[in-house]
C-alpha cells in the first residue's frame, strides 16, 4: 500500500512522493505539463511519521489526520520532528554551511530566508518563489543573524501565507521589474551595519522561476481559480497538469471547467487509486479564500 507523501521538487521538476510502509520503500512520480491525472482518495488519511537522514520512522499510533490540514504529521510526530530541527531552532550545532537568500513572490512580497547550502535552489522551488538571489553563505548561526538583521532593520518578512502567494501570481509584473526589486533589496541589505563577519557575501544574481513553474500556462481570468479546502475519502480529482508552483498544482479540468489549484500537501497521508469518474468531485472554493498561517513549507 503506497501512501502519498506530498509534493516533491527534484532536479527542478515537480512530482509527488510515495512511501510503502511494509517494504520501507520510497518512489516519486513526475507531473510534467500536460500529464492527465485522475485519482480517488481511499480509506483514511494517516500520519506519515518522521523522516530523518533519508529514512522514515513510521508513526507508532497510525494516527488519523484531518483532511483539511496541510500538515502530514500527528501532534506527537510533529513534536519529535521539531526536537531536532533547524526551523525550530533546536539544531544550532548543525555543522553544514547555510545560504541566505532573498525571494520574490509578487509586488511587495519580498522575503529573506535560509537553506542548507547543499540543497541549492530546492528550497525556493518548494516555497513557490517566483524569483530569488543569494545574499550570503556561512555557518548556521551567522545565517540566522543575517536573517534577523534584515527583519529588524528593513522589516523584511521571513514567510508569507498561501493565499498571499496565490493572489500575487495572478498579477506579476515583467521579469525585469521583479529582478530590479530583488536587486534593490540586495544592495540595501549588504549596506547594513552589523553584517555577520562569518557570513561570506554573495553577489547579486537574479534567477526567475516563472518558466520552471509554467505560470504563463495559467489562464488570465478575473476570478481566482477554484481550489480545494479539504479532502475526504471517496473524493476524486481529475484534470490535466497546467503548472506547479511550490506545493500548488494547477489542473485544467475537462471541457470548459475552471482551472483547479490543489495544495498537494493535502494529498500527503492518503492512499490514491484510479478515479472512476471523469470530473472532480471534491468540494471546491475560491483558491485565495481563507487564511494560511504562513508556516514553513518543507525543510531548510
């Protein structure tokens, strides 16, 4: 029985991850543009447990999860996960080098963040950053100090909610304007006093993800695309892949149906089978409705 482990960006391409508990095996299925999807949710959504050092520790409680939450862990597994986590500041002794980045999500949506240098741009793809530039590289605590410095001195946020990101994608300025916004922040950040000495500055070099995400394939419509707020056993999702940004998967529904955007994190913990029908039966809402707590998506 393969359970979905949610969205996965590998080598700059979007896909879904899978885990087979009895075999202890993992796999990934790529979801390129144009690929037809038709799956149904089966049984109960279960906690995936904790993944460390490339291996899964299965949830000992086989906890059942809410179909409306993006989190794929029960409270106990989440606590265990955060007991040794950079995001939770419980891993200050991590010896790996870290990179500080400036990410662009839309007009006025510029953030600062850190990622393990070995991960390259994977963190930016996972968050759905439309563009970015590296700012510096060095030890974890130096990277943390730079992140805090930009937050306090320039009021640069360290995260944005799902609804903010989705809405911004629908009204993006030209690439040159996006790059200029990141360049201006990069210059301002490097001129700040108190820059951590252990952090080696990185030159400004803008990278844009709009083509990687396929944002130009999403139709320009006055209304936000339809979205799914929660999933239940028996729900079916049917469509062809249009684009993917962060954890958001954009699907073209059959016929004249509206574009559907699915937060692929909602699929984590479910067993997915082939759909019996030809249309999406899950309840849909306006994609940018509601709020998002702005929690970190993925690992550093």
